[in-house]
C-alpha cells in the first residue's frame, strides 16, 4: 500500500467483535468478554507492526462503546465495551474488555 499509494495516512475504523445476544446467561457472565480482549489485542499488535514498517496509522476506533442497535442485526448482536441490559432499564455496565482497555491505554 505504501508503494502503490505513496504511504497514505489512514485510520482503522469500526473494528469490533460480535457476541450473540443471550438474555438467558447471567449479566456477570456476559461481562467476562475475554475473546473481545484477544480480538482487540491482536489488532493492536498488527497495527503496531505495520507502523514499525512505516505505515502511517493515525487512529484505531472500536465498533461501539456500548451494545446497541446494529443496522444489519438489530439487537441480536453485542459489539460494545459496555453491556446494555435490555431487560432492566437499559442499564450500562462496563465489560471486562472496557476495564482492560483503560489499563492498556494508561500503560
């Protein structure tokens, strides 16, 4: 890409990890989203490696900060770093991935 397009500045956007919505599991279980953490980490490592090779990456953006309506899937898929409790006042609770990302970015 750098040779063909003169190393353009770019952003990684709408990067997310989908989890099927399942209201039968306990909220505490749903908050333990280790697969999302691995997904984010693998992308951050790939971005870091690309930057070491000269890629002009200027940003990385998650798909969604909280579970919400997704155009193609409605409310059946969870992409957020915060859990939306659709059964209890739409309460938002930070998932393990949100807490991990906060510590990662602070380090």
